[in-house]
């Protein structure tokens, strides 16, 4: 077989095809005839194999030339694997220990061989099961602050930042997915949209007629496409995080692009708010998940507070880029000038972040790509009740993002919505 012609792997062909791969053999042991291979990909796009040998295990991730969720009628370029690899390299440098170790990358085969994380589980699955990993709020707040600050013109030499901007600008097709699936399709009668029907038909119709909401969704799309501030993960939901009680790791940055600092934080918080509303559908007795609900709201606050604290610390210690130079402030005995600027920058991130959270919630219920949090609730009336509360919060965040003072206020709104539907 020509090494350069892409060919999708299978559990059967993988051992022979990768038998000569030194990085894989070193990690798991070289006798490929005894390797065990399991395909475990449950995402929307790629193949993921766990390969186990005598010495250990590794992950082999391969992109397919189409969207796995939809099939070959939706082609998608293999180069997304290249962007995932380059994003992982940068994230590893910006927040060491928070992404899986890369063992090997092959651009032609769109394949990344990486560390097998064990006994880690996907955070979304842990939350559906009612588990409360204790460190995620802090770890994810630090990860977002460090990767987003350090990938921007606040920290990087601008020549390097512009080179990365050019590199990631070619991730066009993955940005196109987000531009359509997050910001536009949920608000029109797009072909692949679906929602829990007929239960949510009325509310969906109302949201699609909601002029203020549609204007806000387009303003946010404008920010998403025009504000190339930093290297974003691009798809930072709870399915892109793996956890144990002691460790948090972030995976799957194939949607990486230069975008607004606020984007990853907003997407992430949205997924905790959705988890919050989905808990009703998973409890076997009323009140059983009360502690879980409190934990989820606490986590949103911890992520945001940690993000702000770490971003502020980095602002003071690592602001070496072209923006808000120390030569204008600290070096002129005006440290308060840069503190004033920091407050303004964080305030703008906060308002955008709420908006992105709002549209992420809406699209996961109205659009093509839904969340297991809701999808695993078998009783459709129950699922719809959870989803309708989430939709209301999503709309509130998107439309009122300039008028919501704090995450404590969102906590109160979420709790009110939660109570309303119980009575
Ligand atoms: C067609 S891809 C659908 C969704 O899956 C990915 O994880 C992204 O969230 C994307 O929007
Ligand atoms: Mg993914």
C-alpha cells in the first residue's frame, strides 16, 4: 500500500498497518500479532481506537474524509487532524500536563497516536452518572486562562501570533460547521435540525420568530468570525474533557481557530448549565440530584472565578505582547492604568462569554448536534421538560448578556426556572 494514500483504519487492519510504527511499539510492546484493538469513537467525526499490547496501551485517532455523524454525503477534509495536532502541541506548552501526550502524527493518514488516559472517563458521562469530580472547576478555569492568554497578542511576539493566525486560518471547514450549526441553523428550518417533537414545537417556533434572539446570534457570529484574538480550542464542551477525581485532561481540539478569548469559556459553561437542567431526567427520586445540581452551579462559578484570577495574574506577570504595553503604564509609574484596562478587557470577555453560552445551549436542543445529557433521557416528556428550561436560560443569556451582573444572578435564574417547572 502507498504510505501516502489515505486509508481508513479498522480494528482488523490496524495491527499490521502500524506494526512498523516505532512510537506505538515502544509504548505498547512490539508484537503486533498480540495487540488488542477496540474502536471506541463516540464523537461526531472520527475513528478512535484503544490499542493494547504487552507493555501498555495507546490511542490511535484518525479523521475520516466525511462527518461520521451524517455519513459520506457530508465530506470533511482530513486536514482537521493537522490542526488538532498543532493545537495540542501549543496547549501542552501553554498549560503543561492538561492535554494527552502526543506519540506520533501522520498528516497523510490524518492520524494522531497519543497517550491512553486511564482510568479517566469523559466528563459528560461522569456528570450524567451523577459523579462530582472535585477538581474540574479549578483545572478548567486555569486551562482556559492559560491557553487563551498565552495564545494571544497579550503574550506572544506578534510575528509568532500572526504566523499562527495564518496557519489556523485554513481550518475553514470546521469553522464553517460552527458558523452554521451554532449561530444560524438553529434559527431557521435547516434540513438536519431536530428537536423533541411535538413537545417543544411551540417553543421552537417562538424562538425562531424571536427577532432579538436572532440579532444577538448574528452579533455573536460576527464576533466569532471577526475577532481573531487567540487560539481557541474551538469545541470545548464536557465531551472534550476527561477526568478522574485527581486529574483533568482536555482532548479533541480539531476545531481550533483564532477567535475570541470568550468563546471556549462560554461553550464550556453552557455545558454545565445544560447538565444542571438535565439532572431532573436522570434522578430516580425527586431531590436525589439536589447536591449534584448545586455542584454544577458551583462549578460554573469556580471556572469563571479561576479564569479571572489566573488571567489577571498572567496580565500582571506575562503581558509581553503588543497590547497594553507596560511601557505605557507600569514603566511610567501608572500601574492603575493597566488595572483599569484589565477590568475593561475582562468585562468584555464576560459579556461575550454569556452570549456564546446562550447560543451553545440553544443549538444543542434545536440543531443537528445534540448532547447525551438530554438524549439519554428516554421519556420524551421528561426530556422536553428539561430541554425547555435550558432553552429559556439560553435565550436569556444570549439576549440579556449585557445586563446580567454576575454568575450568582445566573444561578438564581437557573434555580427559578428549575422550580417553575416542578410546580
Ligand atoms: C457535524 S459536527 C457536529 C458537532 O460535533 C462537534 O463536536 C462540534 O460540536 C460540532 O458542532
Ligand atoms: Mg470532538
